[in-house]
C-alpha cells in the first residue's frame, strides 16, 4: 500500500521491449536504498516489482495488462517518473490509501498558472466519474491530490510549488497522459450497496 506522497522524481534509463511485456531500468537513489528483489515500488502510480537492483538503479517487468491500462507504455529512455516505496506499518498516512492499481488514464487538458499555485484540468473517463467528488481524493501519476472541481468528463486539481517542483505534474503539458486511481473506499461502498446491480 502507498500513500501518494512521491519520494523522488526518477528517470527511465533503459527500455527493453518484449513480445507481450517490457522491462524498465529506472534510476532512483532514494527508493533504491535498501531495495531487494521482490520489493514493490510505485512508478507513476503503478505498483511494480523490483527484479534486479544495482547502485541507484532497479529493473521492473511490466506485463501487457499494465501497459494497456496505464500510461507506462508511453515511457521512453529519459522519461521522468514519480517514485514511491510502500508505506511502513505504523508510519504516518500523509496522503490517502493508494493501492498502485491504476483504474484508467486521463489527459492533461489545461494548465492555469497563478502566483503561488497552478490549476490543472484533467480528462476523466466516463466509467470513473462517479468515484470523483469535489474535495475528495484522487491519485494522478501516483500523487495523492484533492479534487477542486469534478465534472462529468473532467476534474481539476490545485498544485502547490512543491508538487510542481518534485513530480511529473510540474513538467507535463496539455495532451500528455496521466495514470488515475480513484479512492478505493468509494469502490467498496458501491459494491456493498449493490449499486452496480449486484446484491448485498
């Protein structure tokens, strides 16, 4: 489990394309400290497993399902990525409950800079809109954010200077894809109430 508090802005140093998957080599001095084979690291909000680790780099395999559901397939050598290790039991939950299971992708639609913050408008897939509410939580590229405005096919977030400086949302531009993970609590509530046509 993650909290959506990005630990560092890493970099893709190599991409190996396989028949139905790919292997990334990533640089991240903070998240690789003490890393071992089998550990989990969130890459732009996607929970990946460490295959190998050497120095400040690690490799991770990405299967076709993940490439199809997320924006990881668009990454190339040199791409910057948000990195976060799983939260430790007993640690502070600085953001919200993030599983690293991407629900879909959105697209940066618009950026409106201000003196001390920036409003970013992001497209929202129709099947995820019911989980996104004003002042609720959403994960964008692995970043725990508060929804400012929620529309039928978009939402906006307000980014502070720290987020702009230390995450991919500081460099992504209109047209760029982002990974979205909605609040898992909302999905469980929906399931328990049977609003999808199921039973209690």
